[in-house]
C-alpha cells in the first residue's frame, strides 16, 4: 500500500508539472458515475466496484463497460472505480473537461489493467487526449523495470471515437508469455486492446 501511495503522489506531482491538472477554481461539481444498490431502492455514490451484482455503473458508461466485459469475460480485470476527484488527481482530467466518464483500474499491487472512457466536451477533446498520453508516459517510466507491466503499458491504446476519448490498457494474465519475451507480451496485449476498442467503436457509433 505504501508503494501504491508513493506512485500516486509521484503521478500527481508530474501531472501538475505538465499542466494537465487545472485549479479547483476552474473545476465544476460533477456527479459520480458509480453507485451501489443496497436493496432498499436507494442508491448511494460509492467509489469501489466489487464482484457480484451489488455495485454497478449506470447510464451510457455502464453500457460501454458491459460491452467490453461481455467480450473479454474473465479476462477483464479492472475492478475499482475512480471518482471525479481521483481522476483529476491521478490523470489530470478535471470535471470541466467532460460530460461523463468511467475510469476503472485493477486494485492490486501487481495488476495494472485499466480502462478510462471520457465523454469529452467538444472543445476539450484534444486536452483530454494529451492528459491521457501524459499519464501513459508517466506509467511507462514507473514500470520500466517491470517487464510484464511495462509491456502492458506500452501496448495500451488511446483512441478518439466521436466525442469519446478511450484509454484501454488490458491483457489480463500474460505470465504465460514471459519466457517468450517482450514482443510477444506486447503483441498479445495490443490484440486485446484492439478487440476492446472495436466493440466500443461499434457501440458508440451504433454500427
């Protein structure tokens, strides 16, 4: 946990230095996109998505997430949601840049699978894309001495689909490719990311 906290602090400092994080005065309140249903008919905002039906994401972002989960099944490993404040702190994307978002990552020390979907405001698409690229560069530096994680980050994809900016960093268990080398690990993760982006594009564009 200390290691993860240190990484988050480093990420925050670098993002502030690169100019992606805007001041609190510039940010506008945004409703969290993650909810828990306790069975009473009431839903309370939460931050963590756990296995089972208790926690869920709502609206269009839920539909997009479900499309990817249906495709990848047990190979979709992100399990924890970021709220708006955490998205701004970690990635540099503040609430005045988007209409809605989903940011989900794998909450383990070893796992780095991640999917971030930003429904960006029209005049913020390029800024959101830059913040995601800057975030990816930070992750590459952090994991440069961890071959499997570095391969996953290197294979990650950032793509603009209509007004959505999508960051996919997937691949699940690639330990079976470790002995085959970096190129094989990268190629496998790239294939998984392309599959995810393909179904996202079809869902977003309605084709």
